[in-house]
């Protein structure tokens, strides 16, 4: 099972991301820098994939799947790294 670690693009300052999402087979082309539309609480937000993993600390049943992968991504060298903040200073 492929896991995308996603940093939501939001101005909320109290987030401790990245957050894990289970990638379905039809999203096999998703990689670091890909932009995804993901469920986030009761909302849908855009997020950037900052890392791919084979497993998550969460059980598979607790992981949500991205809603959509957007065509245009962010080059891997420009994607925020794990633990970085996307919120403005």
C-alpha cells in the first residue's frame, strides 16, 4: 500500500503535518510535488505531497484517500519538506 504524506495548503498555524493518505491504484503516478485535493476534517483542501512511504503509523482503516490528483504539480525540489510549515510567517 502506497502512502502519500501530504502538507495541507492552509493558513492554520496549529497544524502538525504532514498527514498520511492511502493512495489508490489509479493514483500510482502521484509523487513528491504532486498537488492533491484531500478530505481534511469536514473540508476539502489542496495539499502537496512531501514524501511517499510504504506504511503509516495509523492503521490502514483510519487512512483516507485523496479525492483527486491535480495535473499540475510542484517540482520536487520546490515542495515543502516534512515538518515544514506552509503557513505564512
